[in-house]
């Protein structure tokens, strides 16, 4: 099975905000901003796909075929440089939940959550369909050091050629606790340690589909991220803390290291209402702070759907 591997590197300096791109990426867009303790940068990438002008993008963990993977690498808490948020989006389609924005098909933070679109054993023939359009990467990093630092965000992904006619083409569905078309950053309520963040209203499915995989993203202080179907908890994604060396800061403070899997989601029908609810407890898990104030937090879920033919 032929694949084409591409590695893209976003070099980030918190003094001079800019980046360089590694071959074979063939175009870029500079972004300038003032840097203090954090920075956000974005870039657009045109993968060099050779003769395969339509490919299937697999934002995947390594599976047993060893040909489909997606990873994000960057500095960790123990380096004092943190990947707070990263997302990939497609320029050739609009989001299902909010047509005013591009479709975001991957979101992660320092936990480096991986989504396997091929099922647990890699037997499912499915992937995220990608054409000639551009793919965008947004990366947000935090510098915890007293001096300016540089870091790299590396995205590695592989393409499958377009002649897989029997493969299922997935679309992404992003659910956000802040709402359907809002900024995903939510300021925590003042003077409260434990609180929920619930998406309201939810998103009403317009078509039947199979849920092929999900990935959740929260911040330090989160206890869980619940996926709600018609007001009932369909599954819960639970963050783990301090389970990797990189998730332990220089002062010994622990941070999110991983996210559990979401098991049990399968079919959805037109009219089903989907939403997310994130629970935070700052007494149980210390939040990221900007000075004495907790930083804004998130509750994001990306689900991967295979559309089914409409029922009569």
C-alpha cells in the first residue's frame, strides 16, 4: 500500500514571532504578533502530493498496518515551553456545525491526543478525505521561562492515494462548550473552583451517520468531558494528569498528560441533538494561571462521521 509521508515544522520564537517551514511544504504565510508569555501563530500548507491530487488524510495514531498516522510534537512542561492548543483545518469545506468558518478536523493540546479512524485493530477502511485545497495549522504555545525561548511544533502525517473507491470518507463535527460559532476560550467564573461548561443549544444532526471516532480537548483543571446525545451522557472522556515525564513541571506541578477513549458512540439519526459538557474542579487539579487569575479554559470535541444514505 503506497503512502506519502510529509513532515511539517512550525518554528516558534517568543521574541521574534515568525516561522520557517521544512520541505516538502511549498508555501507559507507569515504572521506577526507581540509576544509576552504566550503566542499564537498560523500557517497554511500545501502538501506536495505528486500525481495524487486527491488523497485521504488520516489524522491517526500508528495502527497495525503501520501506514496511517498523525502526530504532533512540541516542547513540554518540563522544558518550560507548552503546547497549549493546536488545530488543523481544511480550506475547501465549511464546518458542519458553523458554516461561517472552515472545517476543523483535529484539535489537541499538550496531551497530544491521537484519534484512530480505522478502529482499534486498524481494520476499518475509512479516512478524512482531502483534495487539492490548503490545510491550515494554528498552534498556541506558552513560555514559562524567564527568558525568551524558541520551540518547534512538528506535524507528521501520511497520505493514501485516491484510488481507494471502497473506502468510507469521513467528515468532522466539532462540538464546543462555548457554542456553535463562538471563541472556544471560556473565562472561568470568578470565586468558584468547581463548575460545568455546557454547550447550549446543542447541534441537531441534519443527516444519518456512523460515528467513527472522537477526540476531546480540555485544559488543566478539567475533570471530564461528557458527550451528550439528546440530553443523556453518551460517553465521558477523562483526562489523566502527570502520567508522562513531560507533564510534570519544573516545580513538580502536574499537568494533563493524556485523554481516555470515548467508547460506545455508533449511530446517529437526523434530529439527534449533540452537545458537550466539561467539568472543572480547580481544587482537584490546579489550573493554568496568568498571574493570580485562572486562564481561559476549553471543552472541545471533534467527532468523525461517515454519512449514511437518507432513509425513506
